[in-house]
């Protein structure tokens, strides 16, 4: 049941992505409306899948005990990104970001559902760890938010380049103002930073529960700490020196690449959530 | 009856002619009355803008066009153009859709046409025919606006500057605009920024007296040019047209101001030659400098973009025109159909009632059956002729032939045949009524532009 729901929601996301991309070529507001509705419908089904009984429960989406399947975390990430986008769009009216988010969601979801899920073990002492549950939840929410910030940073750079070189391209008329992209991107970076901090703190607790080491040295932890430091300095530079625009966009992009690094570290680690120990 | 369009536009006459012919708003009613009094004119609409003066009319014959031309005045005659029927209607569609405008895609013309319609209504010169054509033209124009990009992008320099300011800063509310110098285009842009919500308008000039005078004119605040470094810290948009022969805003000055303003973005518009803003200022982070050439390039690009979509807009107009004429022809064929049906049904009812009166002792059920039979015979007999007349849509000879054959020519319209029976029982086979007019009887009168 849950699997079918996820498949239908993936179809809705794909259709939503197609609607947003069509809108870029054919500026008819109906495409944006259908894109939003499709994403919303996809999200509802997706959340339904997470809540559906039987073959899914919190464990199977990566929150804690049981066998962790490769796809579920990415699935959760996709759902969070879509939810984040819909909130962002409702607040700032940013259909052009939809043209980035919807295909991104599909790109995250498709491999998650096509790749055969390989069960990977979680250290038995973490089966009931609250810290681990919070850690995984916060990491997924934080990554979703930072993915949106990353998208906005790319949008900012593209838009800024057109403004600076004085050669507005085909999509210029449909891009939101630079100021809005900058502000929205910065706010997302701050929220992403909050969740990233929470994920690192609870991850450290979980690691301590499992191995006795609060901060084991491994690629995943290394990337996470680097990303955290980078976002911390970004916020500091904005608050103290008023950094904005290109500089902030570049920092957000670098930060997100580091976050991706933690996922690569996660996938290549010999065991989950207790990297460097098993 | 003929649809006429008599007049001239920027394509036919130079501005010197147009300005003499232009009819002020308050005189349009009067002129329409004169036009309406011309022999043969049934309905009239007068569109007078700075780029065109055109009379659209429904008249008895094409010859009436000459009289309308005479009414426009002798200066108009050598330039004016008369368009008849389909050509005239097409022109109305193209005008409303802004395809005949000097700046293709400009938004004002549709409002101006609607305003002309409102005035014609007030003057009692508007009738059903022009109204129908106008409603269809407005619909086509709206489709053109929403389905193509011909109205996208600003094409005048000051509006390009305002659009770019929006692109950089979003809403201009609570933004500060600095006007350096008193060039005319700079004033225009400043006014436009102000009307877009800019909360502060700082006016700096080498002569403090001139600054004060200008500030009063455009409701700004006079400031001293000597404070330029501080002003650059404060303003979000600066429009420069000082007439100085050197760079007023140098890279060094801007770099210092930028730090003080904590890298908040600033938009500098340089409207003078030689330039007032050092072009290298554009290299600074979050500073955007646009000079006359840059603005002109964006405007030209927008114009090209509009031109790309003209074909699509023309297609929409053609499509709507075809639909309009199809409806018109159908409407023309309708009276014959309706009269034919009313005539046949009247005969059937009369005969049925005559028969019923002669037959005594029939129950209500039987009486109903007899009436139903009479109605069914009419329906069966008229089925094929109705289909053919509809298919012909008033263009072929059958409509006239049917009218002649059944002696329907003299009737002005479908006349109700007296119903001798007070039987409220519903007709078992109700006759199809002529289709309702798909267009509203009166155009919504929206005044704008």
C-alpha cells in the first residue's frame, strides 16, 4: 500500500516538474497552478505513505531501529523539500524555484525507488535511541531546507549575472527580484543551520550511546563539521559585516556540497549511524 | 447594412495632422451625435487617441463613408482610410489587440477603446452590432495579452529603468530614490519610481535654489550635492543627470559608500553624456550601473521580443475573427428559421384545435395525443430544412428561398402565432428556439487608461 502511494506521489511530482518546466517556456499562469496542485497532491500521498501501516513505520523511513533501506531517507528528504518549497512559494510567490525544486525532487526520488534496497544494520544498542531518531529527522529536515537554499543561490547567481552584464535572458521577466532571492536564501540558510546543529548534537549523543565516542573521526562527521562551520561563519558575516548577494550565494553552494559529502560518507560507511566503529 | 471604419492613424498621417484632428474627451459625445445624425448612419463609435482618430459605424451603405469623412474635416481627407465590412471589423480587432499601435503590445489602447465604447453608450450612439463586434474584439485582445508575450517588457527608457529597479529591489516601498541633477528624463523616471511606492525622493543639484524648486515640483526633499557620499549610503536608486563633464560618482566614492551601507544593493541610472558615473563602478559588488546605451539595449531587446510574438497574436486575432463572423452569419440565418418554425407550429396548433373541437367525447389523454401528433408532424417535416438552413449559416440562397416559398419575407421577425387553446400542458416536443446570442448585450464598461 505504502509503496503504491509513493509511486503515485512520484508520478505527481514528475507531472508537477513537467508543468513548471513548461511554464518556463510557455508563460501561462495555469501551468504554475497545476504544478503547485500536483506537488501538493504528491506530497499528501507521500505523507500518507509514511503514515500507512504494515510495511512502513517510522523505522523503515530511517528513524531508528529496524532495517534501513537505501531509499527511504531520500524519500523523506524529497517530501521535506517539496513541503519547504510549497511554504516558500506561498510566502514569497516563487514559481521559478518550483522549476528547480520539482525536478530535484524527482531526481532524488527516482534513484531511491529504483535502486534495490539493501538492508543495512543499525547497531543494536541504538534500536530504541531517541537521540538517533531526532538526529535522522533533523538531518533530513536540515538537508531539505539547505537544498532549497542551494537552489535559490544558483538562481541568484544566474539572475545577478544577467543584471550585471545587462543582457536579460529569456527567463529574466519571470525571475523574482534579486533582493527577494537573497533574503529568502539567507533565511533558509539560517534554518538549515539550526537543524544541522541539532543533527550534529544528537548524532554525537547517539554515537556516544553506541560506542562511547562523542565525535568519531570519519568522512561523514568531517563534512558535517565543515559545513556547520561554514554556515556559522556565513551567518556571522551577514550579521556583522552585512555580507549578502554573490558571496552568500557562493557560501551556501559550498555548504550544500559539503552536506552532500556527508551523505556520500554515510553511504560508504561500513555501518549506519555509528560510522568508524563497526 | 455595412460595417464601416473611417479614419487615420500614425501609419497614415503625421503628428501635425493628428493633433489637429484629435477630439478632446468632453467633445466626443457631441461629435458622436453629429455622426449619428448623418443620413444612413445607424450606430457609431469614435476612437480618438494621440495616435489615431477613427469612426466605426454601422451604416446603410458604403457611400455613407464619404459623409463620415466629411464630418472628420477637410484636413483628414487626404490621409484617411475607409475600411468596409470584414476589413473594418478586422481593423477594430487589431487596434484593440494593440497590433496596430505605434509601440506594438502597449497596454493603453484597450482601455482607450473601452472608454470610447462607454462614451458612445452615453451618447446613445452605440447599437447591438458594434457592441457585438467590440465585445469580440475585446475578447481577442485579452487573449492576445494572456497568451502571447507581445505586452511583456518595458520599451521606453524610463520604464525600463523602473522595471530594472524592481528587478533588483523588489517592491519599492520604503526605498529611497536620489535624483542627481535635473534632466527631464531623470525627472520622469523619478516620478515613475515615486508612483511605484518609493517613500523618499532626495533631490540634489549644484544650485540649491534649483534643487528646492525641483523638490517642490516632484514632492521630494532638497539636499546638497556636497553630501553626496552620505547620500550614496542612503539611497537605493540613484538617477544621475547633472550635466557635469566628469564622473560625479567615482569608483572610490562608491566603494566607500558601499562599505558604509553594508553592501546593500544600489541601482545607479546614468542618463547623461558624457557619463556621470564611472562605468567601472558596475564592477563593485551589489552595485548596478545602467547608462543610456544599456537602457536602450534592454528596450530594443524587449521590442524584438514583442515582434517575435506578433505572428502568434495575429493568429489569435484571425481565429477570433472567424468565430465572430461564423456567429454573425448564423444569427443572420436565424430569423428565417425562427419564422418558419413559428409559422408551421401555429398552423399545426390551429388545425389540431379545430379537429379536437369537432371530436366530442375525447378524454384528456386522447386530446394530448392529438396535439402531440400535430407537433411531431411539424418537427419531422422541418427537420431537414432546419439542418440545411443552419449549415448554410445565412450565406447561401436557401434562407431567402425558404422565406419566399413560405411567404415569410414581410414579417419583421418571428411573430408569435395566436394560441387559441388555453391548454397549459407542455408541448411534448418543444420546438428548438433560436440559439441565444453568445455575447453579452452590453459590453462591460470599464474605464481605464
